[in-house]
C-alpha cells in the first residue's frame, strides 16, 4: 500500500477521519505532498479494501456501516477467524511465546485504558494466528475485513466493554490453542467474533448508516 493510502488508513483507524466524513482532496494533497492522481489512486485502493466509498460530486467518503453490513461482514469474518484458529492451533501449541506476550500487552493496555495500545496488540494477536495458519489467502481476506472501520466507528461508547470482553475471549482462545486442539480453537474463535458482533449491535441505531 502506498504512503498516502497508509496515512489515510491510519487516520481512519485512529478516529481522525470519522465514518461518513468527506476526505478533502486539496487538504490531503498538501498534507502528503503528492499529486492529485496519486491521491485518487490511494482512494481507489482504499475503496477496494472497503474503507472508503467514492461518490459522484462528493469524492471519497469514509465508509459508514449499516447494521446489515455489519452482520454480513461478521458472518464472513467468523468463518475466516475460525478456520485460522483451527489451522494455527498445532503451530502455536508448539511455540506459544509470542501469543502469550501479546495477551500480556493487551491486558496491560486495558488496565491503563489505553485503547490505541490495546488495538495494536489486538491486531497483532489476530495477525499472529492468521500467519500461523499457513494460508496467505485466508490472511489477506481476513485483513481486508478487519476491524479498522469498526474501531473508528464505535470506539468511544464501547472502549471499556470491548477491551474487557476481548481479553476474556482471547484468554479462552489461548487455552484452546495451547492444547493444539483445532476443533476447540475454531469454536473459541467463532465465539469471540459472535460476542464482538453483539457488542456492536447493542449500540443505538444512530451509530449506524441507514440502509
């Protein structure tokens, strides 16, 4: 991914660009010292990754999910994360050092109410499992779904609940991964995705785009 796309991605994840916000070309061209063509190529890349949508006469806008889109996204994510955990179980059981280290980092971030550090550790935790699955196509597909938009969209109201819930669910996943039990690891990963979805769906309708 090019520098402009990476910078916009980071801004979306950090909440600097809110769902539904229009990305002003002139401002971004000046900020990144790039051409209009390069910026529009970055917009197209981000649109392909599901992070922005390009509308006629409005340009690029940070994507805003409806409840249905959220459910559809999580349905696919559930299958991918479950498969990744099942494939990764024997690998991580043989060497759990990094998995446990990331859990410790996430726990410390949650204790300090540091959502940014927690998010980084959370991303690394799931990335480690996907990498250990040995299936790069699965990894890439799951990465595109990700939780980048969700963290930008729902961060404020769900910070504490997201961190405490995810920690407990990660612990359950780790326990199954440490045994190398692929079937149990899949169930724990799917339960984590299901619980995450329910946390998001508990928000008022105003947090979601209208279908």
